[in-house]
C-alpha cells in the first residue's frame, strides 16, 4: 500500500521493488495507491469492536479483506511534516477494526514491512516517529519485520539509486521465502536489509 499522492514517486518505487522481489518467489503482487481510494476517517462509532467489521462502506472494506488474506503487508509513505501522509493516516486509523473489545488483536501477527522516503539526508531525523509507528502497528497485531528508510530523496531520487532498489527487491525475496518472523527474521537477515 502506497500512501503517497505521487503514484510514481520514491515511495511507490521502493514498495514496488519489495513486491517485485516477493513475486520472484511466487508471491502474488497486489498494490494499492491510497490517494486514489475512497477511504473515510474513522467516525468513532465503535461498532467494529463487537462485530470485527467497520460500518463505513468505502474502499477500506476491500483493504480489510486483502490484509486478512495476505501473508505480508508493505505500507509505504513519504514523510510530510515529520510523519506519514494524511492518506496513510486514514488507513492506520481505520485499522482499529482489527482490535477486539479487550484490545487484543484479530490479526495473527501478520508480517509487515514499513517503507518511508524523506527529503532530509539525515537518516535518523525521524527515527522516534518511525519507531512509534512500528510500535503502534505491532500493538494492532502486525509483526513489523523491518522499516526501510530512503533518506535524501530531495537531492537523489530512488530511481538513481540502483543499490537501494536492489536491496529492496532482495528484502521482498527474503520475506516471501523466510519462515522467520520478528526478531528471528531481523537477526537472521539483518545484513541484507536496506537501510539507506
């Protein structure tokens, strides 16, 4: 899922590279551009807590189905104003439907890769926010395997960084072939993870 309004931008290219790598191992590649979908904001009706289904009839209904059916999810966003885009935040807010009334998750540690692109060349400029986002998604029931960061994209776009794109593709291959999850995955595969 790409949360950038630029459908051919840096974030989309990285997400596509990861998915292309996974597809090389036979995984089905499905990509959604969140900016082109009709996703409304959560209206805090809390009906999802009891039923497990959001009452809002929009494109999130398809995304709920896709998330539940997928082995691994990739969510990408450029950094706007020190955080994810508004399009991505709509998705994240609506994921509350995966929480039960006791705040346990309806998901069974679904594997997740986060992708962020940023204009700042300081790779750690938004590190606390990226860690916070990973923690939030972990709480929702996702097993966040890795956070891929492409820094300095205002000066050097992802298209001109073949090493980064190749590493993203390798990450997709690893995730689609790996039986590991969480810390086991990171410990086993950390030398190949793209963190540029």
